[in-house]
């Protein structure tokens, strides 16, 4: 007898199955029918939750980004340092579905979804966390937007193969050095910048 799942449980099961398929076959190599079969549900059941494959990808990326925003909200100290450290720790443990995005087309879809998720959840979380950590003449919303724009550029250039890891590290170190004067406490940034600079050397 099939176990009846709640709406949230069914949604989570669909996303889990889709993430495994994306990792194994890539985004372009996975169809909605593949996801349906992996979940053992009807077409109507699948489309009741997600209108198309892009909606599934968006939901997976949104969940990853929400986890990062939640970790940021709970982290002590400088939000910028915390976000970099938390993001590195989470991605180091599990890079998520990006590991299965092997073609340029897949990566462009992922980047588009990531931009959307950052704007929807991470930007407001970072802005709120920055309120007490920026200079009086600096706007937390501007600092959050600046940081996420830099992050988006690094993601795009590295995922599309335009930059090596060393080039990305150099750009990140330069961006953080430029951002530091706008923050109250930069002690947490110093070791991060030093690490990035060491990784940028040939």
C-alpha cells in the first residue's frame, strides 16, 4: 500500500528526486517525465506542484539559498565574513546540484535561477544583517547589492569557464578590500582576504 504524503512531504520528495536526476543526468538530460517516474506519481500530481522543469530547478536553488540565508541570520559577527564562511562551509560539504550542471546551457539555466533566488531571499537577509555593521553614511541595501553583484560575477565567470580559480580568488580579494572601508569591523575580513590572495598566486 502506497504511503500518503502531505503536500510538503510530496513537494520535498519531488525536489529530492529531481536533484538526484540533475546531478546524474544534468538539467538538459532530465525531463519532467523522468522526475515523475522517479517519484512514482501521476502526471497530474507532478504538475500540481510544478508547472515545468524550470520551476523545479528554481525551487531547488531557492531551498539552497534559503538555507544560506537562515545560516547567515544565526551567525554572529560581521555578516559579510559570516556569509563567506558559511557559504564556503556549506558548499564545501555539498556543492548542490551545480555539480551536475556540466553543459553551458545547464549552467546558464542554473545561474539564472541563482540570480532569482538571491534577489528573492538572500538580498533582504543580508541587508537586515548589515544594519548595525556598516558606516552611518552607507546604506545596508547598497552594500548587500554590491556584495551580491560581485558574487554573481564570480559565479558566472567561474561556472562558464571564463575564469580560473586563481583569477576568481584575485577578483574576490580586490572586491573585499574595496568593500572593507564601508564596514565597521573588518577584522573578520582580513584572514579571508589573505587566504584569497594566497590562492590567487600562480
